[in-house]
């Protein structure tokens, strides 16, 4: 290797090290120290929750953002340490799986009990189903006029490919310990008693959702029953029905907060972010597992109960 080649490799290596340092510094420093001018402003914590609600983040090239209980807990821990009387949570989510949605809801209740801080939720483009569920503990829910919200309910989607397997000459063999062990399998038709059992699960999960909304929103039960049939509402409709408190854009939200808190000075937003190592960032963008046939198999619905809006 001659001198020019060594120099070239040295420059490439140095560039890579600088890139890693910059990324590490950006992802490991979510809250910046205020300047002297900023200290005179009123500080408000801000958490942004965007994407599908899942138990674990979804990796792979081009993966969509996700909301997980562990990430929400980490962000709430950061907000707890900030000397701010108010936390604003911005939500953009169609919801997701039942269990992590309920876990995130519990984290928010715990945060309010431990800190006694006010919590406002500001809905962006979509905050439906599980996205609405996690908004319920807020002291005030604010939506944009065109925000899509509601979709209060539970859904389970299954697929059946029995006839397809028969056409291509594939037979599925199942060995099971009990009559219902393969209930919901895509390789067999669903029996009437199996459907009734799954419907019972859906109804129970829906009742948990209904009681959560009833607990936090001052809506008569008869009216609330009529609002929780899975229908969606835009922000203005949701306010009229009592599902949200205010309809405001971002700048009007700031003015409303100042009025609510009795503040005259402007707001300094403290945006919290999760700490991401450079290797996790790189790993999430490597296209392993994104082969087309694997995506098809991966996306076949399983027995997954969801608080999720699916148009």
C-alpha cells in the first residue's frame, strides 16, 4: 500500500470516527443546559410519541417509528427530573397492541401520582384507538381541528390460507394437546365455538377500554356507549362529544398553557429524547430480515388483540 492509499484510508477512518462522535453526542444529550436568556423563560417538558404502539421496537431498513413502554418510561424518568410544573405529550399514533398500550397508560398514571405535575396531551394528525387510550390520564386533551381520533374499540384480524395450501399441494399437520390449542390457525377454518370464545376476549378487552374512558371523561354512560362503537371523529367533533377538551394548533396551545398557568413570560420547551447508541442506530437500518417473502410471512396476522385504528 503506497502513501496516497494510506492517506486515503486514514481520511475515511477519521471521517467515520467524527460521524460516530457527532451521532453519539446528538443521541446521548436530549436536554441542553439553558442559556442565561433562556433561564428567564417558563420551562415546559415535551415528549413526542409517534408510531404504532408495540412491546418492542421494530428494526430493519426503513422501519416505521414505534411507541414502546420502555421508551415511554425512559422519557417520563427524564421529565420527572426537570423542574417544570407541566409535561406536554404530543401523540401521533393509530394505536397498537393491547398489553403495551395498557402498560404505557399505567406509566402515565404513576408519573402523575409521583410528581403531582400537570400533564397535557396534544394530538397531532392521528391519535386513535390505543393512541386515545394513552391520552386518557391527561389533565387536558387538546386536538387539532382535523386530528383523527376516537376509534375506541378492539380488533383482531386473522387470515385463512387453507384453500391456497390445497391448490399448491401443501398440507399442514398439527399435533396439539387440546381441542382449542390451534384456535385461530390460518391453516384451518374457524369453528363456531372458537369464534364465540374469541368474541368473549374481544368484549372483555373492549370493556376495559370503555371503563378507562369513562373514568377520565365526564360523559354520561349511555352517550359514551354510542361513541365507542369504533367510529372515528375529527378534532372538532371529538370536542363536541366530550372526548377532547380543546381544539387548538401549536401556537394557540402555547397561549392556552400560559393562560392556564398564569404565566406572562414565554415558554421554553425542554424536549426529551431516548438515548440511542450508534450501534443500535446502525443496526436498525441494516436491511436484515427485509427480504420480500419474509415480510409476507411476518405480516400474517396472529392472535393479537389490538387497540388500533385500521382503515
